[in-house]
C-alpha cells in the first residue's frame, strides 16, 4: 500500500488497485500528486485527526501519575496488562485495601526485568505523589479478571484475581490477596473453572464460590473467612455430566441461599444444576424440588448463550427450559417454545413463557396460560412468523424482523417497533381481540 512520505496518510488501497488494474497507474499518481499539493497547502490538517483515531486510549491525569510512579520504581516502562473479562477492562484498580478510609492503587503489569508473568503492584498516595509499597508476581502471563471484595471483617477489602490458564486447556487460577501494614499477602491460590463473590453463608461479608475440577469431575465449594485466615468447605460433586462451568448465579429467597450453575455436558448441551446452602451442615447440597423433578435432565438444551437469569427482575434467578422445538416454519429461524422456571416454588414453577428466536437472539414473552394451546407458523408478510391457535385458524401475535436500511412498507403501519438486534428492527403486532395481553407482549421482548 503506497504511503505519502511526510504526510503519514494512506492512499486508499482499493482506489489504487482499481486504477492500476485498468492500466491507469498514471491516473493514480496524478491523484497522489494532487493529494500532496492539498496537504502542503493545508499543512496536512487532516493528519492529527487520523493519528488520533489510531492512537491507543490515553490515560487520565491520575492514572498517568500512578503509572509514572510505577515506572520510576521499576526503572523501566512497565507494560500494562488489561484483564480479558473484567467489567472495568482496566489494568488499574482503586480500592481501600487496608481499611484506613483511603484508596490504594493496584496496577497489573509486565516487566522486562521480571520475566513474562503478570505482576501486581500496590501504591499508596502521599501528598500529590504515589509510592509503590508492595509488588508480587502472579502465576500466569495473563489475567482474566480482577476485583476487590469484602471477604473479612476489619474494614479493608481483599484483592481477588483470576489468572489465565498457564497452558491451553488447563484450569485458571484464583488468587486472594490481603493488604495490611503496607504488606501484601497471598491468602489463597486455587485452580478453578469459575467463581462468584457473594455472601452465601450470611456472615455479612462475601464468600468465594468456586467451581473446580477434581479427578475429572466438576465440584463446587465455598472459600470462607475464619477470622484472619480462609478455609474451604467440603467439595460438593456436581452432576457427572458437567464438563465445564459457563456461569454461576446466586439468589436469596426467604433467607435461603441458592446457587445456580450453568455448564455443558460432553455433547455440547447446556445443563443447569440448582444448589442450596445448608446452614446446619455448613455445606452446599443439591436442591431437590418438591415434585421430584430432575433439574439437570429438565434443563438440557442445545441453545448456545441460553443461560439462567432473573428474567422478571424479582431477585430470583430463573432457569430456562426448552419445552418444544418449533418445526412448522423455516428451520433457519430456529424457534422454540421456552419457559423460565423457579424450581423453588411449591406449585407451578413457570414464571414466564414464550418463543425463543435463536437466529436473532431474542425471547418473546407470551401469557403463561397460552402454554400447550398455541403453535407457530409462517407470518403474513416476508421475514415474519406468527403465534396462532393449534388449528391455525386464529392468529394471536405477528413478529417481523426488518432491516434498518430499508423503509418500512405501508403494511407495517399497525406493527409496534419493540427493539433492535444489530441492524434489524423487531416489529410486533397483537391481535386486537387480545388487547388485555397486548402491553405485556409488546414490553416482553428480551435480548439474549
């Protein structure tokens, strides 16, 4: 790709190839000459804007001061390490580690003089300056996540760092650090495949829920505080079909503490197990529904990304169940009847019911009373499907997916636009005979 020296701007390669391919190399260089002339007359006014777009994000003034203090301490420029999965996506974390009411700065970095593994440094502020008080080497070259958590009483927070697997296919490493009297200590380091920070045992401080692999089977346990130290509760074996952990969720219902584990089996199906913390035994145990339902069997689903969630925002984590695959429409639509269930209920566990469209990744909520009384067929317009009676002689809801770059046909005037999936509009029309359900259906679109 030709570059004009002194201007730093790239001539569009597609134009160059198009003209040269036609034997028009002279035309190209006329364009280039004209481009140089414009740049000279304008002082390459467009250059700073282009370079600004290509430049890495600049640190804020505070972060820049912290980084300079670290570089001064190391005697070199540290390479900042960004966590792969952290919600903050930053190599810097500010939190009160020692309980003195002031935040310390924690920095993830690599150093040429210290090898390839990630290091973390703790800095305290003294006046306008930041001073490195402690640093420690981690067990891996990358970090998946870093956060602070109140795991022990005393006012300060602990550091919880998930390090990437040192080798492909191996478990990640979860480390817990405490910081007191300017001293950083590694309190725990465990291989794990998933974790969650939550007050499970009701101690007013957080616990660490860890899923680990023990002798080729997945287990779950709690890392809890015993005063100044940490201890592990006995491991609980998950269902033998689990091969990994994709998500861990928690909810409290009537002072009972529940943990929901989503994972995969050997066939690639997503499965879910529901666990309960037994306060008397001080241990986790499998939850057994009153109706005898085997939750793992019931929730097996070949639907990537369909995980447990608080679908109705009531504080309870519901588990998705694929009730029936829909085969009456184009198979490319990948539609299914899905219910979201609270298996801790004594009676009907169905919280919400509707149609899942895996092609576009959304869930259309329908009245629970319609369950087992409806079917889905092709809709009346292109790119549409409709919910109708099992006999097909009465329609209830029409759903249309329409590209945003196309004008809406006049036939869509009675449809409500309920959301977007990428560059696609989601449009819904409800039969006016079911006006009482209309608002619930229109407002019941969930993107997965």
